[in-house]
C-alpha cells in the first residue's frame, strides 16, 4: 500500500498525506508546502509516508 501512497504523493502530494494521516496538522502543512512549491510538497509527503 505504501507504493500506491508514494505514487499518489508524487502526482498529488496532499492526497498521499491524507491517506496516511487523515485531516491532521501534517495534511494542512502539506497543502501549504504544495502551494508554495510543488517540490517541497512532494518531499514532505514522501517523508510523512515513509516515516510511519
């Protein structure tokens, strides 16, 4: 399942984070990072997915 989350995190970073942690702080932080720049959103999403 992590492979699917990582692929989703590359395409749509907030979706990958949402599938991992739900509507928590990490999700909103990822939306902010994705709006500031697509690459920071991807890095954060992959970090959140691989951390757990």
